[in-house]
C-alpha cells in the first residue's frame, strides 16, 4: 500500500502530493498510523507493535552542490523479545544506501560499510554523526534543507519499513563547497 494521507482520511482537503510539508517522527508496525507531527507511515500486516522496530528522529544531512554522498541519522528502537538486525536500506535519492560506521585505521578515522546494524531486544541503537549511520552514495540531486527523501529499511526478521524523512542543515557545514572528502569503502 502506498503512503496513506491521514489528513485526507480525516476530512482535510490537501492532496497526497503535499507530503513534503509533513514530518515522520515515529514509525511502528501495525495499522497505518500518523505521528504526532502528522507523518506518514506505510501500512503493514503485523499485528503487534512488540514485534518490530520503531524508527525515531530520522533526518538526512543536506549537501552542497556537487556533493555525491550524504548520510542519514536516526534511532532504532526494538520492542521485540529478540535482537533484530537492520540488513539493508533503499532510497529514492541515491544509487546506493548502506549501513556504515566510523573506525580508526592507521591513526585516521575512516568510514566503512557494515553488513548489518544490531538492535538489541528491548533496546535501541543510535545512528549519529561520528558513529553508525546510513550512507547515501551516488546522489541523484543536491539535498536541500526542507526537502524530504524516502528511505526503506529491511530487517532480518522480514520486516520492512518505508518513511519520508526531512533533509536538515548541520551547523558548521558549508553549502557552497564539498564538505566531506572522506573516501568510502
């Protein structure tokens, strides 16, 4: 089922194409739900919220013109009684989206692809600058503050979540020249 516009279902008259002005803060399995900020969630057939992972506070870093890569940050909260792994990610704005981490290598901080991101049973995993994150490589356009991008998360228990997340400016990052010259492996 495509993203559902809950405002229209409630009788408001703005079309589904107005999604970019809405924010997804929280996403959980079960019937389609809107976040307190009016975000859109994809409907799933799972019956219990305790069976899945909630995605909180997701955003994508804005990019200067010509920058080929960006990063997404978020919090994964696992309500299940067993560990769950985030195994892949897709996006509408990048040729490749994959989990990454930072690690020291020869005295230099380097970003590296990781096969999965563990989310412990009853716990959470934070994806943040300087740590775990989702790399968006081969951007198809510049990402500007105020825009929204689609992310689709795939977990090892077969669950899939789709959401639209805001693009945000990060303090201290110039939007006029490349800011991230790090190489990705």
